[in-house]
């Protein structure tokens, strides 16, 4: 990951009603480490069951960021036998910078942004 660049971290989550875990106990985290401590950018899942839901978190990394991590966490209140499913984890960098400081639109179109 590059400092001062915006990222989107997303994942599809399926929580069976019989699993026992609450959507609000699941959090998607994108953390950065700029100044000796981790700064969290987080989004909890909705309390939606027996259906897929997309959970997304956005952040622009601090210019001083020396570390970066993405994770899905379950609250400590979740029991050992509770479960959920994930699919299509995605980390997307917005704007692709080249050696000439020109940014191009995503999705391979080559459209110059500025």
C-alpha cells in the first residue's frame, strides 16, 4: 500500500441465522501505522441474516504510514461455535500513478484523470 493514496477494502459476508453470530459483531478493518500506533478505519456488518451483504471501508492512508493491514474481526462476545462466510475480498487502489505523476481511471480503460 502507498501512503497518501485512497483505498477501498470490501468483502461479501453471509451470516446464517442459525450461526448465532450477530452482524454487528463482525467488523471490516483497514488499519494504518503512521506514528507508533495503529489507526483503524472500520465498518461493522449489518444485522442481516440468510442473505449476502457487501461490507466496505474506505480510507486515504496517512502520508507517514509505515504499515498497513486489512482484516475481518469478530467481537469478543462471539462464541467459539458461531460462524459466517466470506467471498470476494477486494482491496482497490484508487488512481494508478505512473512515473510522470499522471493518474489513470481504474478498470483498465486508460482514461487520464489529471
